[in-house]
C-alpha cells in the first residue's frame, strides 16, 4: 500500500501551488485531501479484503483478536 499509494502522494497548499508540478507531470491530478483520504481508504480496504481472512469481531473491539478486520 505504501509504495502503491502513499509514496506517490504529494501535498500542495492549493491547486494553484500544484500547477508547476502538473505542468511537468501531464498524467498527474490534484484532488482535495478529503478525496485523497477516501481513495486511500478504499484502496486499503480492497487490499485487506483480498489478503486477510475475515475474523469475527472480538467483544468490545472493532477488529478481530489478531487485529484483522471484521466482516462488514
């Protein structure tokens, strides 16, 4: 996840501040932080769904006893 998403994300103060970078990276895009968070969360959930077995939630905990995600 880190190499596929986190290491590829840059933060700019504004869309205007990102323009010089966009000028040199024509395939790039700028999204608000909230949208980047949503995308990163969705990618992480999809990756975890593919790689971790579902674990029942432990009482009083949001994840299984081993720290795996519980089924939704």
